C-alpha cells in the first residue's frame, strides 16, 4: 500500500530515506489522479524493500506542493538521496513510472 505522507512526516520518510522514493502528489477531486492510484498500489507491492511509494494530498499538505513548485496534478516526483532527480506530470502508464524507478535502483 502506498504510504500517505503529511507535511509532518515528509522529511523523515522522503528526504532521509535510504532507498529511492516516489511521491505522488494528488487531490481527491482530480480524475487523472484517481487513475494513478491503482498503479501506485501495485508498484508499492512490487518494489517493497527496494523503493518507497508514497502519496501526498496537496489540499491537506499545500506546503509540499509549494516547496517543489507543483502547479499541476497528478505530479510524480522521484527522490534519491533526499533530492528530486526526476519528475512526471499527468497520468502516465505504469511502465513509464517503473522505468524511471528502475533507473534509480
């Protein structure tokens, strides 16, 4: 299951992570965001122990979206070593996300 993050848990779980982290920035009202939800759930199972798959509700945690300049959702940020190393905007196929994640492993 993708880990739900808040502004309070973001630094600990993402910036201090020993493994690559995907952060899916989404909102409840966003149709394309809902298309990504099952993909993120599958990836969280497939990459368990190798990478961390997370979600951030931008309505509840606007500071994270602001910090990383997220203007459109869904946006997927790829973190490695506490830094953003890649980014995708919009609903994208699972294969594209897995390809980018594999490059970080």
